[in-house]
């Protein structure tokens, strides 16, 4: 097995001492085309966006929120969440590092 490979259930970041004290999350907000059975909004079917976080140590996925409005941006959706939700309920004093895709800063 290559040195960079890891088994399911293993923390792929465990060998990195600099990240030991951090919770590591990734966040994204994909948009999906409207379903054929979706009700029209203002006379048109609209895409739907949902925002989620992925714990990079355990690969557990958490739904954060859904888009508000016709085309809410990732960064706006994350900013309107309360601090505890953004930190994935990490205890006080725990460091949290969340990576977002490039679209969140475009």
C-alpha cells in the first residue's frame, strides 16, 4: 500500500503534527437543476442549492442549510449560519479549519 494511502476509518491527517489540534472540515454549496415535479417560482422552475460540510478526518457529512433566494452564494449562506453550526459544534477552545471551494471567493 502506498505511504499516502489510508484505510477506511483511519484519520488521513494523523501523521501531520501541525494539524493535530484542529478539526478539519470542507464546505460546499452545489446547485442542482429543478426537478420536473418542482413547483414553479415566479412562473419558472428554479435550481435548488444546499450547503454541507464534510469532516475530513471521519468523512462524516453534515447538511448545513439550503439556499435562500434564487441564487444565494456559498459565502453568504455560510455567513448567515450561527457560529456553533459553522464550527460543527466543536467545543470551546478547539481550533477549527474549514476549507471552501474557489467559487466561494470568486
